[in-house]
């Protein structure tokens, strides 16, 4: 082995033994990282499904003002499930907002002295649904449905991020952008041809 002053590492291996030692050291250094990647690749599908697959929005989106303040974090911490409040009726394109009767099944007795719940009770008494403001909107010209994605095993967190940690719901992910859709479809072996999401002229027309 000889010293090389100008070499970034300061030492140059000049023998087969030295080269072998360097190779073994490199393998030892890399092994934990290779193992970590291997373990992650073998994660059960169910575990992966609960992770956010869609990138976060590069710019923060201000949450829309809702008619009644609502915290997903508070409600999900109590054990509520997404589908308790958000159903997917036919034809399956959109998820619904909770019916006023669903809200009042708890809030007829829970926190009923709070101003927000009193406002909720006013909607219920007049038999009006709460005019919740939709946070995510499918862009014009895009044929999209929740149903197909739910049937494929996608979870709410996959596209909408960690909703269980949100005090106010905002457009936290870039799920409505075409590039993100294509990347996710490729990662999950789903179709990526234009007709998958966009109306296309019939052949011969």
C-alpha cells in the first residue's frame, strides 16, 4: 500500500490483498442497506396499501372553509372508519359526505353544548344536509371513479395522505395531476393508455 497525497482518500491500494480487503469492507458497509431494501420489498401488500403512494403537493393548499369545523384527526382517533361517513353509491364515481343522521347518531348526546354541534343540530332539525365543501375535484375531461380504485385495493391514505393526522382537510397530495396518475398506474401495473382516463373517438370515426 502506498500513500497518494492528492488522492481524495489519501490511500491507494496497490496489491491484490489490499484490493480484496477494500472489496470486503465495501460489502460490509453496503449489506445493511441492501437488507433494508430487501425487507421493504417483501412487506405484505396490506402494509404497503396503507402508505401514501401519491406525492404531497409541492405548495401548501389552504383548506376550504367548511360550514361546520370538522377534525378528521379527532374523529378517527375515536375509532371511526372512513366508510362510516363516506360511502360509495352507484355508479361509484364519488365518495359521499356523511348524512346528517349519521352525525346526529352521536352528536344528539355528544358535545351538544358546543356551538359547532348546535349548528349541526339546526341543520338536522330543519332536515337539511350540511353543505360540506368538496376538497378534491376531478378535472374536466377526466373519466375517473373511486369504485375501480377501491376494488383494486387502494386505501384512502394511498391517495389522500395521512388524513388521520389532519385537523382540517386540505388538498395535501397531488393526486389530481396526470403525471402522478401515470406514475401510480405504472407502479401498480395498471393501464396507462389515454383511453384509460380520457374519452377517445371510436375507431373509424
